[in-house]
């Protein structure tokens, strides 16, 4: 498990670093890759695991810096890979209510000898993924590996929580098209005026890694950054409107709540006192 | 339940208690097995998420780690200890334990009613109210631990009725450690341990179901009797057990235990929607903390009601405990459906003394209470599964639920035939003779 984690972390670290470098590429046009892809090597299973031991925020710049420090050891031969481009064919939030799915369809435009796709989904504030639910999905083979990092508190509202990251590993099959459905849950939002709070999703960071070999401790894995293009149909941003409390309700909700509690308490008090008076009258008559 | 119109003390064979118990047991075994099937074959699981939390915590404990490493595990380490066999024998071990406690509650209900000489037929019907309640048989089989708490509470009542003060005190200390809420019973139990009514080591005389009038003397307050031997013993033993359990848990699991298992329950304010009238008020104010004055004001209704109930009904101990539990849940800052089982287990114990007939007053109460819940659940569904902002409507539904709870509580008080648990002792000089019909 440790070596698996080690390898994936390095792989994802490498991938992320490369992705950050490639951020400057225009993402509205598919099929272009301007830079030589750097190869990263990872010895942990998940990037985000080692990232969060030293960092606390999910800022782009901090992550890039972190990834630059992840180097391949000398026994990993350098190979100049043919750049691989991935196209984000489809991305949307499906479902209704507080429990929805983030559906992402990716197509790899070139074959590669690296067979594991790593998706790093940095979730916006306001939604969270349930690690236990993801574990059971993994057991049902929806993903080959998955983990959540950052703030995984399932109970706090969004303004008392921090962002979290989901790292998903998926085996690539023959046709190079992968569809991932990530179950997400809404946190309680900051109160506002409109009654809804909008949460916007950015793009995932994608990497290609070599398949990990089980039980090899500290074996470094090579990973490749994927440059991501969007299909022409996928131009609007992905949003989720979550119900939120309305500020103007505050005053009268508090007053009425308190009045209701007092009225109820008073009714029960009167009923109790009357009832025990009746009983003691009865007993006095008897004695 | 009316006593006057009953037939001679006979029940048809199909309704015998033994048949009832055996069929309840078979039902629960079937549900546990079915639950395993549903969990592995369907998207929606039968098992409660809490059961997964307990099991994970228990396997952590079995491997020598703290059960509090499991997020949302907020119970005593004793529960995790009880479920350690989940990882050794079978993951359903806990469900069998909880369902067995559930059946024990049925047994205790019968024993308590029999000690007070309730007729066989009324007894069996009362036990059916617990054993055949769909909420009851699903709660244990889904893996919820509340049946254990209910069994302990009823055992405490039974011990008091048999005069076993130390036993009652021991289990009381343990149950308060296990689940904080039974602390509300401390005052009525202490009050009922009046040395005129209860002496440790002796079986106290119980007021029978057949007694039409009770013979309580007019109370003259004496400070000396406030600190009777029985009361001090009960306080010391239960307090000692409570502190000892906490001390041992703290020794093994430190501050995590204190925060998760104790302080969390005392300070819990959850802004997420639930049956409580306070949820929206808490959510709207969540950005800023409540001041001490605000917290006190919101605690006043709860506090007043508890005191009023205790001072009015403490002699009728079981009735008092039932009312206190309903009121405690209704006025609490957070209400979840599993709390209802805390008073479901006491309901069968008060039914034989109620003048409320099922038709139509009883049915009205049931329909109003369930109707108010269903109404709330519909708005809850709109919010959580349809994503529509109905916070205001949901909050109003919780006000309606509080109104329904208040109505049912007041009706039960009005229709109850007050009957103290303990009668007067017959002393050797002939004073304080118990009146019987």
C-alpha cells in the first residue's frame, strides 16, 4: 500500500507540475500542445498526500512550486515522450438537490504506453466528497484508486471549512475515452439575499502515469502531464446553485421561534400544574 | 386503557406473550439477514450509516488504536468494545446485540407491568406496542444502538421496583456515561427515593394497577429528609460509576474522548435541517457565535418544562420519565428520528393508566403526531433532494411539529390516571396503611 501510494503521489505530483506549466496554453482549441512534456517521478501513491503534509492551501502557485521539487531519480531513464493531448468532451453537474454527480468525459487523442489516468479535482468551497462513499465505489471498480485530501469534514458549513481535493486513478481501456462520475454533496452555504449560492467548478488537472506495480516500496513511477482542450460544445462553465438561508428572515425567525417555545412551555406548565392540583384535591377529599 | 370492561384474565393462544416474543425474534432475525442482502445488492443500503461508524471504530479499537480516529464516532468507548466481535466473528454481531436488547426491553416491559399487577391482556397489548412498532424493529436491525440504552433505563426502573438500590444506581451511572440524556431522570429518581416510600434492602410496596385512589400524605417539607440515606447512596454510587467510566475512557483516549463523547453532546448546535424549531435560527446566526445570555434564554423553556414536570409528577416515576423524555426531545436544539425511541420504550409502561381511548382521541393524537412529521419530511425532501429553497416552509413545519408534540403531551397528561410508583409502607404500629379497593 505504501509503495502504491508513493508511486501515485509522485506520478500525480509530476503531472500537476507539468499541468501548471502548461496552463498558459489556450484551452479553447483542441489538439495543440506547445511544450515538451516533462516527466515527473513520484514515490508516494497520491500527490496530494505529500502536498498536504507541507502545505495548507490550494493555491496554484504553491502547488507548482511543490511539484518543481519532485524530481526523477537517476535510475529512471529519461524518455522524450510524444506529447499527449486530452479533450474534455463533456463536463456537467447532474442530478438534483444536495447530492449530485460531477460527470466528466475525457478523450485521449493519442495512444501512450502509460496506462493510468490521474484526475486531480480541486473542489470549490461549498461542496465536498464523502471519502467513505468513494471507497465503496472503488470497491465496486468504478475507479482503480481514489482519495480525498484537504478538508474532509462532512458536517461543517462552507464558511467554516476549507477546500478539498479528490484524486482519482482510472485505467485506460482501448479506445482512450474515459467517463468519470464523482458523487458530491453540498455544504450549508453562507446566508445571502437571493436564497441560492452559486458554486463554480474549474477544470480538472490530468496526468498519465505508468501502471503501478504492487508491493514495490519506494519505486518511482513516471508520469506525464496532459494538456487539456475543450470540445467546441463544452464552452459554458459548470455551476451548481445551492439553496442558502435568506438574511432578511433572521429577525422574525428568531422572535417567532422563541415565542413558540415559550407558548409550548407555558401550555405544558399549565397542564401539569392543573393536573397535580386535581390530584391533590382528590386526595384531600379522601383523607 | 380502561380496566372496567375487561374480560377475565385470559388471552387467546395466538396472542400469548411467548408467541409474541418468538415471532418478534424471528422477524428481527429475518430483517438482519435481509439487511445483509440489501446492502450487497442494492444502491440504497438497509444498514444505518451509524452502524458503519461503530464498526469502523470497533475495528480500530481491536487493532489497538483510538476509536475516535473514526470521524463522527461520538459515543462511549464501551460501544466500540461491545462491537469488537464485528471484526472477529461477523459484521452483523452488533445488530444481533441491538436486536436482543430490543427483545429484552419487551421482557422488561412485561415484568414491570406484572409487578404492578396489570392484567395479562393489557400487558400483552402494551408489549405489542413496543415489539410490533415498525420503528422499533427496524432501528435495532439497521444497527442503531438506542435499544441498549432503553434496556438499561428499564432495568433501572425494575431494580428500583424490587428495592435494589445499588444495582439501580450502578446502571444509572453507566447509562449516563453511555448517553448523556438520562441525566434528566436524576431529579425525579432522587425525589422518589423518599424514605417513607423506599428503603434500600427491602422490597418497596408498589401501587397496583387496580388501586383506585392513592394514599399519599400531604407533604411537609423537612430538610433532613432531603438527604436521606437512600438518596445519598444513590447519588454516590451512580456518580462514582459515571466518574470511573469517564476516568478510564479518558485514561485510554484522552481529550478526544472528552470532546467527541461528552462535550459534543452538551454543546451541539447543528445548523443542518432537522425537526427542531431552532435549526433555522441557528443557521441564520451561524456566522457569529451566540452570547451566553442568548444561550441561556433559549435553554429557559426546556429547563422550565423539565422542572414543572418533575415537581408535578415525580411520584408517578415512570409517567414523569415519559413526559420528561418527550419534552426534552421536543425542546432540544437538534432532533433526529432516533431520539423518538427514547420515549417509545416508556410509552407501553404508561398506557395501562391512561383513560384515553384509541377511538377517537388516541387515533387523533397518533395521526396529528405522525402527520406533522410527514409534513416536515415532505419539505425536507424538497430541500435536500430537489434543491429548492424551502428553509422558511421547513422551519414552519418544525413549529407545527412542536405544536403537535405539545398537544399530544397535554392530552396524555389530562387523560392519565395518576398512580405513584411506590405506596406507603405498612408500619408495625398500624399508621400509614395503604388503601386498597
